């Protein structure tokens, strides 16, 4: 009876796979095989790795802080204008 087996090797940035047919002997058992590679989820700079999500978060945090300060200033100016300063 023909039996085909799919084997997977899950790595951090790749998936290896092989299709094995048990009817044959030796190297002929492995009819198809391959590797899917993925980009790393980290950035590299001078032998130093950093999280790409942390970079996005840092920039978003700076934008929100800038916007918050701007709105506080506008609100203060609006209140001063209402009091005729």
C-alpha cells in the first residue's frame, strides 16, 4: 500500500518540508522537498539586533506626545483668550 508522508521542520525564520513515499528505498523515497524562508522580525545595525515593532512604537509615541502637547497649548490659549489675556 502506497503511503505518502509530509514532514515539516519549523524554524525561527524558515519552514523546511519533504514529501516521502514509503514504496521506494533509499534516496528515491524523497520525491519533493524544499524550504520557505521568511524575513527576520528584527533589524540589524552594527552587530546589534533590535525589534522592528519597538522602532514603530517609539516613533508613534513621539507623534502622540507632540500632538498631546500641541492640544494642551491650544486649550491653554483658548482659555486665556476667553479671559481676554
